[in-house]
C-alpha cells in the first residue's frame, strides 16, 4: 500500500465513512496504477523536452494528443500555443482545470538520472538551454492524469469540464493571451477554476490551500538611462549614465521603505543592469530591468508611480538635460494582478481534501515571499469565476533541508508523489464542485 492509501485509510476509518473509504481508496489506487503505466513515462517526456514561453509547440501537441485519446474535444492554438479540452457530462456547473506548460532558460544541474539537455531559440532570437525549473512538467502530467480519472468516472460528477494547457506562465502573459483569444467566449465559461503548483519547499503528501491571498501582483519595468559619452579620464565633459543608474537603484529602495505603510508588503527588485563598453569609456546608455510586487492594487500603482518619480528626480539632481530624461517603460505583457482565492470555494476544497485524502493532509505555512502567478487572469472579479489555487508538496520530509529553489539549475522535485497527489486533489476538487445528479 502506498503512502496515499495509508493516509486515506486512516483518515476515513476515523471519520467512520466506510462507503467513502472504498471509493477514495479505489481512486488513489487507480492513480497509482496510472502513474506506473502512463503518467511516469509521460512526466519523463515532458521533463526532458521542455520549451520556452510561447514556444511550447511540441509540448502542446503531446498534451493535445493525450487528451484527445481520452475522448475530449480538443482545440489547439488558443492564445498562441494554448490547449483547451472540453468534456460535457450532463447538467451542472462548469469547472476549469489549468496547468502551465513552459520551462525556463536554465541549464539543468539537478542531479536527476535523465535531465533536460535541450536548447531552444527564445522569442528574443537567442539560443538558450531549457529546463523545467519550476515544476510545470508535474502540472501538465497531473492534468492528463486528472483528465483520465474524470473521463472514467462520469457517474460520479455532472457538468462540464474544461481543461487548459496554458503557455507562458513564466512570462506572466499566457493566461491573458488565452482570455484575449476568446477562452471565455469560444468555450464554456467556467463557474469555477482550479489549479495547483508543486512546491519544492513543501513536504510530499501535503497540500496548502490558502483561503484568500495566494500570490502577489507582478509588473516588469524597463528603464533606459541616457547619458553623454566621454573619456573616462574627463568625466566633466560627459554625463555618466552608469552613475545615474546606480543612484536610481539605491533610491528605488526608498519607495518601499518610505512611501508605503510599514505593514503593507511591496518589492522593487532591479534584476538586471547593462551599460558601458570599456574601463576608460563613459558610455551613453544603461538599461535596467525591474520587477515590482504587491498585494494591493493601490500599493501597486504607488510603487509604479514611485519608479517614475525616482528615475526622473535622480536624473534632474545629476544635471541630466530634459531631452535625455530616463525612459521608464512598463511592460504591457509581463504583468499580472494578485491571485486571490474565493474563500468559500477554497474552504469547500479544504474540507473535501481533509475528508477524502487525509485529515492531516493540509498545512498552512506562512507566506515568505511575493511570487506571482498569472492564473489570476482566469479569476479576476470582473469574470465572475470563483478560483482556487493550491500547492502540492514536492520534496520528502527527510530531503527538505536540501530542497533547491525554484528557478534554479538545481531545482528538483520527486515526481511520483507530486504527480499522484496533484492528480488526486484535482479530481476530488472538480468532483466536489460538480457533484453527481441524484
């Protein structure tokens, strides 16, 4: 008996629900069998063949093929490389399950037996190594696993299931692209949307289901600092953009520390800075790349406005002429609002997971960062869609001290327990929201 069956049996015996115990044990066993026969090799394929954002052509093709074979009505090319699969099963709510597909431009050094060795020309025209350094291979594998179990258990639910393979989560642009391409007009609009993320810093066998705040907003901002080139030994004859940019980097931190309330979270991080040519040359341009995070729309705008103010103010203080003022460019594509769960729906799923998987499956660690997630676009208030986004443990308890960071060449999760629990939670979540008709 695997770890999930033991946990399930213990929980259900304690609850005294013999009929449910039989049903849930059977689901767990079916998923375990499916992993050994299908999902394990499928995960390995996705892991060894990652693709970058908006370039997930082969990933999407394989995902679409898997879902068609299960009897779903599948459409490709939604929002670029997005995949949408629909299964109608009588009257009832519509539930959307989403999984992101893209990898990251990193060379894998995780130590796994069969790592990714592929490279790909990115949308910027530069060839880069690619790996699944954030667990999206787990997500799409579990989506196929959940699709199979839902297709085989039509007697246990009623409604319409919409499965989404989403591109470009890492550029926080894929969800919006699918919405703009008519996701909610061309296909059944969901009443509910659910998704999960495997977490390397969370123990395998555990689920984290926040009742409200899940992730922060994220905005990418570029600043182009202009100067006047000169000899490095004659700085008074030019305007040094490196010096101006350096002062901007330091001054930006005052926007968080002195412009917003101390108890309001906010982050401004300068992730990249490029400029200059040689030791003794003052160049004429420095380019900066910034990420901005917040949990509140008003704070978000205050931080973004603060970047404009600081960039211009620093330039003025350093005698930069008006025609050379820094350009502050907010990305129109790499941007997402906060991801916030619908509290009542999240509680329904928490109760279902506790009852049907294990009474100690849920954990509630405190937030320790301001990660972002463009699942938010599927569940913004104007859509009326109630969303739940949760985390699935990806590292055994005895390995947690050595857990690697997401977005790292060393990133690693344990696929079998991660895929199986992710699949089981998605199935239970969907069936809870689409109960069978009497």
